[in-house]
C-alpha cells in the first residue's frame, strides 16, 4: 500500500471512519427518503439498508476509537465486523438492484395489504389515487375527499361516501389506482437504495485492509520493547 507508515495508516483509518459515519447518514437518509416517497413501510430490502447504515455508524465509532488509541482488540473486532457488514450490505444492495418490475409490484402489493388505514390514506392523498390495483373490486380507504373525486362531481362509484367493493359496478377510471401512480417512485426507491449501498460497500474492504496493516505496525512513540 502507498500509505505504509504508522502515522499515515492511523490518519487514513481515522479519516475513513469519519467517511463511514457520513456514509451511514447517507444510507439512512436515502433509504428513509425512499420509504417516504413510495410510502412502502414494510419493504424488508429498503429496511435492511437502513439497518446496515445504523450498524455502520456504530462500527465507524469503534473504528475511530481503535485507530486513535491503536487498540488491538477493538481493531480486530472492527475488521471482522466490517467485513461481515460488507457481505450483508453488498447482498442487500444487489437484491435491490436485481428486483424486476413484477417483483416490485408484488412487494408493493404485500406492503399495501399489511399497511394501516392511516398509511393507505396518506398514499392516496399524496398521489391522488384510489385503491391499489382495482378500486372497484378490492377494499381501500374512502376516496371521497380526493381531488379526483371532488373535481368531477363524484361521477366515479369509488367517490361515493357509501362505496363498497362490488364487481358489478362500472369503473370509469377518473381516480386512477395507486399501483400505476407509484410505479416510478417504487423503481426509484429500489434503484437509489441499491446503488448507494453497492457503491459504498466496496469502501469497507479498503477499511479492512488499512486496519489489518495498521494493527500490525509498532507505535514509534511507545516503549520500544512494547508492541501495542
């Protein structure tokens, strides 16, 4: 490695862990934003990246303390945990990028089914949509107050205050289903989360390599007979 001296390795590792702390904030922020814009509160893949971001933040603190104090035990566990985190984060990021349109639709449908009525109402208000896939056949929160209903004199059956799912009704499509309105947001959520996670996961390998070398260097300011 180019940075082979004790001081250089120490400063590099400390700086890298500061970067990891910032990266953790970015991971959490991007993933949380993805959850907000797509209103998918139960997507395990996006949640997994948030979890790895929180974990990376804790590891960054351990790594920084280990680098400053040249603490052998902290540096050892730092290397092991950071490598395991790389494997986890890399696999989650690849999973996010590998999900196709059909799988995204399936995840979104499962999330819609499991979400509370309050969350579903927030989705409908945000995207001015009614129901997930077919507003006539499947139950959903009331759409009466949506702009698509109030602006068309309630001509759509789903705009009726007394609406109940019924396959015999005729759906005129004034209020579009949320599946079509959310499609682009869901794609962006998976792509941004996977891309950020994949890019920064490779920096963790660099951290493992620097920590491994730094851990085996002797502190020139320490007792010549001691190897910390």
